[in-house]
């Protein structure tokens, strides 16, 4: 690893996403600090391991690891890799780890996640969304399996940037960090639109993987589930349109073809359900369903999927 350079980066929540991107940035020479919880001891002892189908095996050891945010140095960029279900609890920790004028990037799926966190953060912090196009999961404490892809698209949400040029500069800085680490990254103009676009994949596949206990291969191989996925994708596109976001023509078809060619993949919601962790139902279902409905568009298949998942989530919670 080369000498630490550039802004100091804090990873808030070092799971699959936080572990993967944090290791990539640290290996590129950035000064990266990792906030952990249940996996702290294992990571201090054994380091972070990424088994990447794209980059080969990657090891980071020693790791600048913390279980107490008060011990972290103030960071210029904070990459939030926790599930959206943790955001309310994490808000004070994010504020504590932030250097003055820090940039907070939510590397999470769903809609409205920045809107929900914004009032809980100081106005002096920039808040951005990061859409991660990647297949990763935690395989063991401190061990991340990287199955495919990896790009992060970045968009500004809110904060002290005075005008469009200042917002663009912050976004470009974020894009530059990822590119310097060998990770594809694109600046996005419209965060809500980018979030809706990603939901075209996540709303059908995340929930159906749980409900039907299947990875993408199984879901695509069956004519009935494939047709259901396509119908659900079209509902998301209609919901986005009702909210003023015209998504690219033919998006659903392209996603179906791309998924057909992917190796079998279990979305992160599947792992959450199996591990009896809360599922990200609010950000991935309740928010977009409510936004569409507020604009006169009911999405019945997705509403039913959400209702069924809420039942399973409640039962998991005991
Ligand atoms: N996995 C993927 O391929 C993709 C995931 N995403 C999105 O990325 C986000 C993160 O997902 P993923 O990486 O899979 O999730 P993981 O469950 O793998 O990681 C979440 C991490 O956050 C940690 N965490 C939660 N609360 C705290 C806390 N209070 N203090 C310290 N650490 C905390 C967890 O620690 P602990 O173990 O203690 O709970 C865990 O290490 C989600 O929004 C997901 O939808 C987007 C694209 C792809
Ligand atoms: C859509 C996919 C599988 C890869 O781009 C992903 O990013 C996710 O699981 O959220």
C-alpha cells in the first residue's frame, strides 16, 4: 500500500458495501478509518478480506478499525455502508466523526433516505447519495465476497454548497475518489431520478428473492416469476413517471436481459431475512409506494409484495 493521501475517509458501517469500497480506497493509498460493531474483534485480529471475482483476493491488514466513534479521527468523507434501517441511530455518530464541512455519502438503496437523515445532521455537512451497482455479501466476520460489478454513481442532495457549480465540485470530488481506487463512478444530476431508476431492479428482485426463497437464476428460469418481475418493473417505471421522473425507454427490458446474463445472485434483503435482521422495507417499498400514491399512482403488485414482506419482517422480529 502506498503512503496515505488526499482526504481522510471514514466508513460508517463496515459490512459488504463498506468493507468492499473501504478496502479498495485504502489499497489505493487513501487514509481510511472503519467503524465496526459486531465484527470489530475479528477485523482487528485478522484484517479485512475481500474475495473478489473481479480483482482477485484483496487483504487489508492492519485495519484502522474502531468500535467507538469517539476514537475515530475527524473525516472529510464519510461513506455510510450500514443498512437504511440503522440511519436514525447512526446520525449522531456521523456528526461526531465528521470534520468541518465533511461530505456524507449514503451508499444505500431505496428512496428518500437522504430526506430522512438530513434533519438529523448539522447543516454544515454536505449530504450525497451513492448508488452502488455491485453484488457483494458478507461471508464471515471481516470477509466480503465480491461477486460482480462495482460502480458507484454519485449525486448531491443538500448542504452548504452555494450553487450548482459548488454542488458539482463536491460530486466530482466523490467520483474522483472512487475512480482513483479503480472503481467506476459517474456524477448524476438528479438523485431522486437515479434512486427510482435503481429501484426498477431492487423492488422486484429484493422482495421476491425473500418471498420465493430464490436467487436471480431461479426467478428468471420460471415463466411465472419472470412475468411477475417484468410487471413489477413496469409498475416502478410508472411510479417514477407519476413522480415526474421519466426513466429511459426500454429500461425494464434491458435490466431483465442483464439479469439473465448475471451469475446467480441473492440480493442483500435475502441475507437480511435469513439472518433475521430487519429488512429495508421502508426505503425500498414504503417510500416509493407512498410517493407514487401521493401523485395518484397505485402500484398494486408492489403494494402486495410490501404487505407480504412486512408480515415476514414482523414475524422475524419476534
Ligand atoms: N450488498 C450489495 O450487493 C448491495 C447493497 N446495497 C445497499 O447497501 C447498503 C448496505 O448493504 P450491505 O453492505 O449489504 O449491508 P451489511 O449488512 O453487509 O452491512 C451493514 C453494516 O453496517 C453495520 N452497522 C449497522 N449499524 C451500525 C452501528 N450502529 N455501528 C456500527 N456499525 C453498524 C453492520 O454491523 P453489524 O454486523 O454489527 O450489524 C454491518 O457491518 C444497503 O442499503 C443495501 O441495500 C446496494 C447495492 C448492492
Ligand atoms: C442491481 C444490483 C444487483 C447490481 O447492480 C445491485 O446493485 C443491488 O443488489 O442492489
